[in-house]
C-alpha cells in the first residue's frame, strides 16, 4: 500500500508541477481555457462520490466508540425500524461534513446510491424523519447526548502526548441566533431588537472543541446556565487528567457567587472580565503612580521574509477627511490590587488596565479620556500583563462561533421548538468536534519526522471548516464493494493526501 501510494503521489506531483511551471511560458494569442468539444456520458457500472473523506470519518467514529456509546446512552426510539439513535445523530453530523447547510440537503445524500454504498446503508433518514427525531428530545436527553459525546472525547484525549495535559483553557460566550420564523416555541426578542435564540457555547480553547451548547430564549442573559455547564466541562477536564484548568469569560460571566467554589479546586484558575463599577474605578484612581506599568503587547506575527510597506489606510483617510469623531488609543498601563466581591468569602486578585484614549474629529484632538478595564482572577503566578494577554486570547472563541455559524451552520434553528433546535445544534456541532478528533488522531512519527508531523497536526486542528472540507473531505472516490470490504478508490491527487493516508493507515491497524 505504502509503495504504491508513494509511486502514485510522486508521479501525480511531478506531473502537476510541470504543468504549473512558469519558466517555459510564452506569449499566447488565445485563452488557456480551450475545451470546446465537450460531451457527457453515463457510467452504468462505476459509482463515485465527491465526499470521499466520509469513510474515514465513519471509521473514526466507530474506532473511538462514538456510535456504540450513543446507542448505549440515548434512548428515544421504542422500536428501531430501521434506524438507531446513532444513525440519526451521525446523519445530521455527516450532512454538515459533506457540505450540507440545511436539513433539506439530506435528500441529496439519501438519493445518492454511491453515498449509501460508501456507508454500507440501504437508506438513511429523510429530512422529515430527522425533524421528527429532533422533536423527541427533552432537556434531559440532550444532556445525555452531550455526556455521551464528552465520554468519547476522553478516549481521544487519552492518546495525546503528556504535554497536552499541561493546561486546559475553557472559554464561554453567548451568541444571538436570528430567525425570521414567527411560530418557533421559545424564541424571543433580544437586546438589539432581533428575534431568535441566545445559545451558550462552552469550548476548549486548546483544540477549539465544543464542550457544551445550551439553547436559550433570545432575551436571556449571557451567563444564564453558564455555571452549570462550566462545572460539567471542569469535571470532564479533571477526569481527563489536565494538571491545570483556566476558566475564561467576559464581564457577563464573572459570577461571584461561584468563584469560591471554583477556587476550592487546586488545579482551577479563572480569569473573568469585571464591570467597571464606581468603587473599582475609585480604587484604581487612588493607586500610586509607581503601581502602574506600561503594557507592551507582543507583535501579532513574526515577519519571515522582508517587511513590506504598509498599504494606505483608506478608511482612516475618509474618517479624517470628513471630520468624523473617532477614538484612538494612545497608551495602556496595567496595575493590580486585592478585591473581595460581596458574594465571596475571600479576596482575589484584581488586574486593571488604564487606557489613555484621545477623541479626535478630523485632524483635531478634542479631549483625552481615561478608561479602566478590570479582570478578576485567582492566578497568583502570572504577571499582570500575562493575565491580560490570556484574557484577550479568549477572543479566539469569536472565530469558533463564526465557524459554527457560517462554516458548520450549527447555530441555526430550522425546527419549531427550543429543545428540538437545541438538539439540532448539538448534533450539527458534532461535525466540528469530529474534525478536531480527526486532527488529534493523526499519528506522530518517533524519528526525524516527529516535528513535521506535530506541526501538520496543529495546522489541521486549526483549519477553518471549509478549508478542511476542501483538503480532506471533498475527495472524488470510486466506491467498490468486494466481499466484506468497501473500497474507496481515490480518483484525483492533492498535496494533502499524505496527511490523509497517515490517518488511514492508523485506523486500519
């Protein structure tokens, strides 16, 4: 297998490089897209699919025990005629992995004979049956499904190197899911006037995995149910063996009544934004000037070649030309002091940033303004600057939520009730988790290839969803059924196939 693959890859790679070589280009007098005599034919014996990576995902789901665990824990169907609970759950997740964006796209998979053969299925649930399955969920059964997924996650984490368990960063945030429907149970109007739901997302920042999703009405505050879900994720990470766990959230999640409890865990640290209340601002203003240190933020990236000239900031030119009012940050300073919230029995470390902001109108500076931003934490080892940088890293969860909305399309509400839409969100978000498990399951060589394989693993782990699909999922494959085997015959080459086949070889072993 390896010899044949290396020969095939070497031949395809060299052939493609010759076609992309620009050194032999000459002046041409006609477009390069020259195909004109195009014909379409029907193949009666050959079956192929465009999403050839689906077989590897199904093998992964079976290997990590996801299928068996869902059927063991989740009981929504009295009779299995013919589908089991895992068939419905994976059907929704696979729809997203195959590029589907709505329930109706299940009809495309259901009417594709090659796709059914690829998964060894006679048929898969249609959109109506899938919607009926989602409506069977209650709050308790949704939490059962989340627990089953998290139990499977422990097995994937157990295969990671020891350095993986140094520190876990658990982030939490709420996001609005707008809907144009008028008869959806549980929908409500949000603070910005839009109708819909307000799901809570709890994630592991290390791998961008979704640990928990809670669907709520659109008018509910961000922190509602957050403490319970954070505690669930906290116990999960403790069971996994993480030596340190850091909880992070914005000002809405600084739930002071729970800080003492979380501080009671030896491994747990928290960094939460805190509202700039008048007493805190007064305490910050009364700090001596020697307590403040300039906050130097690191560069966003390192220049690997020669630094390029920055382009003209067109937006800034328009703001100045039309004399719009704008705020410009001049300097940042950081300090800290002890503070005991009224709901806590002990004091914690309060880190404060003092920002010097100038309000400008056109080319004229109108007024200088001082603003304070606060972070409460029980982390005593890190410097104040490191606490600020770690709190700001939580903004990566905004990218995760954007992927769940625009890439996976998990944070949508195609059904009629709050619980059914919640179940749909959890099952569709499973596609994103499977993508993370796919990357975490990549083997690392023990020799000179170790660093390269580790870098490729991190690269795949942090790929955007659509980029991942184009690289590893949307592979044209011929489907063959011989004896007891289902063979996926890859029909085209891309440069990511060596990574793909590394995981293929591991799952086969």
